[in-house]
């Protein structure tokens, strides 16, 4: 007695055989991994974007990598072994890179949203890196002279290291600072009663923070975030100032996409000023700000854009784009690295680089106090001296002896407090 297989069973078996054959091939595995990485790009940018944002806010950051991944998948089998290996290694690097965001937030607060596809992207990236390595090994030439063979391999290794240093590492920095931010609200150590507050930015994001009520009618924004800014807030509160600390966009409990470089971050400061102007304990004409590092850079931008900030302290500001590095006279290596970081940041944030800080400083109508550490970052001294020279209103400058980057409160705590409070006392004094 003979048995005849049902047609549907036969077709399923044939389909399974074809799928197995594809997955056993180099091209099939590469395309599968590229699809998994692409899935996370779609999920991150279009399906589950950060709170307060939409797919329209991520057109460049989503479509550019998707187009590159699609081209890689389409042309992969048509290329020679060396080109296939290069594509697999680069795509694998990107696959692992985009998964770092998921690792960060999963370890901080647990996996949610697009973290799951991000975690899947990591093994897909590792698969691509493995395919690239195997392809290189199998396609290596062994029919030429021994000395040339090893010299060629050394040259390839040298080029690879240069590409990694000049391109891959800067791109990784850019991705991390535009996708991974502090996820938790730190413990408050403000030395004064405070209240939880929230307010909205002009582009519709909800920001959350703490507010210490004013006892002298003036208020100061301590920026950025609710972690490193606490020491300055505590200092100012001792002298009766109202102080506002808040999570900048994409950080802690605030909505939006993070960007540790602070591009367009002045919008958050403008929203904070508007919040303080609505408080009954604050004179709307007596609002200032103190910013640390990138916070100082954003404070410069905000004060240049609006006269509502009557006095600002900018501590540790230097640069946030390649144009700033050029203006600061940085060496070519720093300019090149910052240029690559800036280009990648423009793609990942869907924003163009901001104006140079030196071009913004002359537009500040309020008083400015530039502070930097004697042993701070290399660009701090030339940058702040240039800021001071360019400022047109009342200006002060202080190089804090023995201080590192934004280390004034540790290196010279008594003098720091005296200088900063004296500055605000003078320029945020009551109107007559």
C-alpha cells in the first residue's frame, strides 16, 4: 500500500527546505541580520519614539540608516568577498551600537518599549561581524610572496585602526550621547524645602523638576539636570534665592530625545524662565541662571536669544560643534574628530549644528560671569577668554585655581560661593 503526501504538506516541506538553504548561506544570514537591525531602527524612530516625540521628528535619523541597510542587503551577493566583509563588519558594528541604548535603560529601569528590538539587534550585529571575519579569512590570498602577503595585511590592519579612530569611535560617541541619558531621578540633597514641578516647552514637551521657593524675590535656574547642579542650588538657596532644577529633555522624568551636546537645548531654559515668571514669590525681572559645562553653553545661547535672563554664570563652557573647535584654535585632530561627531549627531538628532558660542556671546544683554578651571578641559581657557573679550554688557571672568572641569565648588568652596552670590546679588537686586 502506497502513501501519497497531501499537497499542502509537500509545499510546507519545500518552503522549509528553501528557508533552511537560505539560512545556511552567507547572503541569507547577512540579510536576516540586516533585517533585525533595521527592525530596531524602525521601532526606535517610528513605532515607539520617546515620549513627547513622533515619527515626524525622526525622519533623518530613521530613513538614512534604513536606506544604507537596505542598500547593503540588496547589493550584498553581487559584491566581491572583500566588499562583502567590509559591509558586514560595518553593519555589525552599527547593530551592536544601536543596542547599547537598550542595555543602558534595561540595566537602569528595566526593558520596555523599543528596548526589546534593541536587545535583538546586538546578536544580529555580532552575527554580521562574525560573517565579515569569516569571509575575510576564507578570501585571504595565499598565492603571493610571503613578505608582500604580511605587509598587505599590516596595511589593512593600519587602515582599519585609522577608520576606527577617526570614524567609528566618534560615531559611537555621538549615538550614545543622543540616545542614552540618565534614566532615574537622583536623591535630592538641596538643604531646603522643595516641591515637585512640571512645565511645558514651546515645542510641546513636558519637563519635570524641583523648585525651591524664593525668599528674596529673585530666582536662578541651576542647570543641567537634577544631579551635578544640586551643589550650586544648595549654595544659592542658603542665600535666599529661589532655585529651579529640572531634567532636561530626554532625561529622567522629562519627555523628548536626549542630546548631551545640548543642541537646541536653550528651549528648555526658555520654558524654565517662563515657569519662574509665573511664580508669586519671584519678580519676573529678577531671573538668572547658572550652567555647568554643556549647561553653561546652553545658558549662553538662551541669554543671547532672550533678555529675560538678567544674569548668567557659565562654568566650564567651551565648545559643542566643529565650528566652536575651529574658533577656539583647536588642533586638526580635535577638529576632525569633532567634525565626525557633529555630522553623526546631525543625523541622529535631525538637527543642524548650532551657532558658535563666540557669535552668541555679543548678543547677551544681561550680565555674564565666565568661570573655568585652571586644570579644566584644554579648550576652556582659550574659549572663555574669547567669550569674555566678545561680551558687550557687564562681564566677569574667573580662572579657578587648582580646579578641574566644573570643579570650582570643590577647589575653592568659600571663594566660589562669595563670588557667585555677589554676582547675583548685584545683578538680580530689587528694582528701584
